[in-house]
């Protein structure tokens, strides 16, 4: 069984999040996506402290797909330096983990 991962991404708005979620899942790069609105980020960028409303995307995928998913998102993300972080999954529902693998594998052909 392949190692599973969660990929955490932030985007500026719900429309961007939904567009990315649909295109990533349709491309078979992830089994599913969660779109979580209403997040506020505080960070320093180009010498200034910033506060931005953002939307979080969490993709469920396999470790083998992280590079492809990251490149796919980077090519479509409105930011020059998008937040894309992959986190390994160390356990969980066996049936759900198997579903992730089958969805990613089946769609990649």
C-alpha cells in the first residue's frame, strides 16, 4: 500500500479554491479536497506585516503524487509563492486509506 499524504494549500478566495479542487480531483492527482473558508493569515512579506483572508484546501492523495500535484497547483495558483505543504499520513481508517489510493490510481490510468 502506498503512503498517503494531506496537501495543505491556501488560496485567496472560495472561487479559486473550488476551481483548483475540481481540476485537481478531475486530473486524478487527489482523491478529494476539502474547502475550508474563513481563515485569516498573518505573515510578513516584502518587509511588511500583512493580514489576509484566505481559504484553505486540504487534498487527500498519495505520496507519489505530491510533486505532480504541487506543479499542477503552482501553474494555476494566483500567487507567485503559493503555500503548498505536504504532510504524511501515519494512520487512519484502513478502508478510507484504500479508497484514496484507488481513486488516485484509477484516475491516473
